C-alpha cells in the first residue's frame, strides 16, 4: 500500500505583501491543505477553538517597526480568528481564545505597563513607538479581546495557575519520563473526560508560528511554538520556562539542546496542533528577540531586528512536516536541526522530504531561489540563507537544483491504460542532493501517482484512466516532477496530451 504524503501548503508574493494579499495567501494555504471545505473540514459550529501565537518581545525591534519578525503578524491572527468565528458562531458552547505567555503572571493579558503584553503587539503604521489607531493591533483597547470582528478572548498562559493545570507524566520513546504541566483548557475532550473539570478542553488547537532562527534550537517553528504553554516559573514538578531547558549550565554543560528538544516533544505528546498556519512574511535571521539572539541582554530596545522579507505563508496539519519545510525555506540543511528527527521518532509527524508534498509544484523551490538571488549578493554581507551556525543550524551552500527529468510519450498497453517512462539526469556536482520522489501530475496540478526512493534515477508510471472515470472523455496533459531532499522540484520539459480516450 502506497504511503500517504503529508501536505504543506505554500503561497508567496515577490514583495512585502499588502493586507489583502496576506489574507489571500492564508486562504490559499488553507485550501491547499484542507481542500474545498477549508477550515470547516476540522471545525464545526459550537466548537471550542484556541489559536496559539508567538508574542515574545512585542516591544523589541527598530523604532517604528516594533515586533516585526518577532511576533506573529497581527494581520494573520485577526484574519484566521475571524474565519474561525464565522464557523463556530457565538452560541452552542462556542469559544475562541488567542493565547501565549507574556513573561508576567498577572492573568490580565493586556497590561499597558508590561511591555510583553498583548496590548503592545502590533504592526506599526505610523512610524513611532506608540500604539495608534492606524496600527494593526492585537488589543488596542487593552480589554482582553482581540481587535477585529472575531471577539476572541486573549489569554496570558503565564497567568494560568497550578489549580488550572494538569500534570502529565509523559513517557518518551526511550522510556524516560518528562513532567509537563499543561493548562486544562488546552486538553483534548478525551483527556478531560473522567476528571473534575470535564468542560475544560479544546476541540481544535491551531498554531500560528512564524519563521525565525533560534540561538539554541536552530529554528523556531510549529514545534518550538509550544514552549509558551510552559509556565514561566514552573509548577507541579515541571521546572518552568524561567530556567529554559538546555539554555543554562547543568551537569551536561551549557546549551544542552537535547533537554529542550525532549521537553518540546513531550509537550506535543500531551497535545499537539490540529492545524498550523506559519507566518513567513518575514524571516528573522538571528533569533526570536534581537539580532544578538539574547534573552537576558538587549543592547537597546530600539535595536533593529535582523530580518528579510520572505513574503510567504505555509500551512499543514502536520507540525513536523511544516517545520521541515520551514528549515528548507530558511536555507538550512535539515540534518543540522535535531528536533525534526527527534519529533518524528516520537511519532509526532513526518520529517522525510520524500513523504512531504509541498503543494504548488516548483513554486517553493523557485521562491527560495528568488530569495537567494535577492539577498545573497556577492561582495556584500549575505542575508540569505539565515544566519549560518546560529543554534547549530547549517546554511546550504547553494539552493539550486542539480537535476533534470525526462518523461516519455504515453505508451498505450490496454484500453485507457498507458505506461510513461521517466529518467533523471544529474546536472551538478553536489552528491549530497538525493532525488527522493518523482510525481506524475495530470492537468491542473492533479497528483495522480508518485514513486519514492533514496536516489531515484529512473522508472515508469502506469496511468490507468479506468480508475479515474472523471477524466474520461477529455484531453489530458501530464508532466513528471522530480523532488530532491531539499524540496527542489524540477518539471519534465515535455507535456504530452492523451487524445484517444474512449
């Protein structure tokens, strides 16, 4: 039985997208991953839905662009929240929350005197450091309700006290146990059953991470986004975010990445995301907080964040597949980001590029090449790929594909049955790039079949149109796509038309 591919939606713009283009990209990646039903495929009227954002450091960045490339773009959050509200409504038990940690323990998520609060989260429109009506804001009125039409409740996860959390002893693949203190309202309905708080659960959990490098972990994405669920000070045997697992010295030394990786995987084993939309409008080159990537030291609150305009959006129901695609979009080698392998080994998702379909054929690799051409200029400081060596992440030496693919004309073997040969030719000298999947795509980007392997050189497809009666009676064009292990996609140059369908 052929394995299924994890789908990752991808949309892009050649420049910093407008507000309307941001919404259009979100619509596109939702359609690509969930189909024509969109969010209604996973959300129903009356559901309890939570959106997890990244709000760490909304007060940081250059004057006039606070939070840019540091927090999830509020345009993304507000639009997704409004899409969700249209589905769940306001009755039948429906609830909608937007959550993250704010670095303080007061339950009020929008305190004006706390620079880490939701009140300070915005996209600047006026060029100052104030919160203005012209800005795109999270909570301009500081009333704990997301701005816009969704009326989503904002929750400070650092304000969730011990009595509102449940301790999970999470067994890892190696048999070790990690303690995770998890907010009760983020549990699944099944996890809440047979407890004294059975109404505290979430039907659909949506992550809204953004594309950022990370000084310890290499990359910040859907998997790392869970860290904000951990309480700042710790409780119930969970040591909390204040010590930052792996950041500070312990018996195994400084920057023990395994500790952070294991804890993040344990969190996702308690409850992962049902769907993620990744904000790739910007790409933060050196960490989540500032160009120096420091949590405890900032040269100035107005120090510019080091980012480029990536102009993209991605989405998936698989957070591991999404982060694997994110690493490739950042221009990093996958094997330099250890959490991808660790998360796959824990059963949290797919990290094998051969089994990840980035929807839209070559647009992902073409856009990555566009970023390389724009930001990797000779004689200047290279700004793409993202910072080499940051958090151990290793930048690719080139993002160009080094292969071509040829597909033969159709060879009719029976009524409405055709064989199509393909062969792959190497065009470069990089032996590390392996061809891991070849797709047969029919009219309108319809993936009909695929072969996977470690380094495919050739083969054939059998196209049996009797199994696809919806295609009978019309002309069909097809092409073959060859994918390498960094998601470079190359089309066969030939597009043949099958005319004689009976």
